[in-house]
C-alpha cells in the first residue's frame, strides 16, 4: 500500500521544496521563482484542482444533465446560457431545465462528498 502511495506522490512537487541556492547561499524555492504572493498561488492551484475534480465527476451525469450544466455554467464554447435559452434549444420547458439542473447538481454534490453543504 505504501509503495502505491509513494508512486503517486513521486510526480508531485512542493512549492516550498528547495530547488537550489542563490549567490548568497540562501535556499530558492519554486514559490520564490514564481514571484507571486504565496496565498495567490495556493488559491489558484486549489481552484484548478477543484475544477478538475468537478470535470472528472461530470462524466457520471447522463448526457442531458451534463449538457444543461455545461450551458448553465459556461463550460462549453457557447458561454453561459439562461434556463430559458436552454429550454428553447432543447425544446423543453424552462421548469424542466430547472429540474434537470437541480438533479445534476445534487448528483455532483454527492459525488464530491459535499452533500450537506448546499
């Protein structure tokens, strides 16, 4: 088990791991090279990981649920659409789009382990 865990972390790099030293002998980290406030970098990395996690779990939705969420959240090239616009495009009622959207979001929350957060 430990070997499998270590195999996964072998490709991971810490932002605070020393990469070398500067002319004065001070350690240089990846965070130093990025030249950005550490909190900003950490927030961006966390947001990217959450976005990737969300996209990975969208595969568990049915085709219609996935399509509605992509249009509502602007995940496709079409940009963000209103429920009314989606209803017209799919030939269904706006209230049905709302139900599809709610069902899809509930599924995603369950998959992401955030059930009690909404």
